[in-house]
C-alpha cells in the first residue's frame, strides 16, 4: 500500500498495542494485570490515551516523513526478552493461580 499510494501523498502506518487498560480487562485479577504490566521494561500499564496520542501524531504533519512502519505502543514489551519475565512468573506461580476462572 505504501508503494501504491505514496505518490498520492497517502501515508500508511500501523499501531500495535501492548497491555492497555480498558473495561474489558476489569475481570482479570490484579496479579495477572501486574504480571502483564511488569512484562515490559517501563513497568507500566497503558491507556487509550497513550494510543490516541500516537495515532494523532501519525495523522499529523509532524510525521509527514513516516510511512510504512508498524509502531508498537507497548512500553517496550516487544523488544524485551521473554526471559525477563521468568522471575515474575515463578514468583506468581508460587503465590497462586494467575488465571483463575472468573466467569462464574
């Protein structure tokens, strides 16, 4: 798409999300949410506003030279080593089940 639409001054980018707080995750235990949060190097949970600011930037003229990218908005989780979460998994496993069934 970038190649076909670039000459028409149309930029094509994508945003991928990490652990974003939303009402949909309210049923997840605090332990599970903390584990997801700690999976990224920034040790934080994102919000819809974090994604909105990135989308606004990509739609603005300030990003006029950015096209053809997939931009992760994930607090660095994509580049973090899967091994970095192992100590957290082991600790949580000793404390109890992270994925308790809350569906009733």
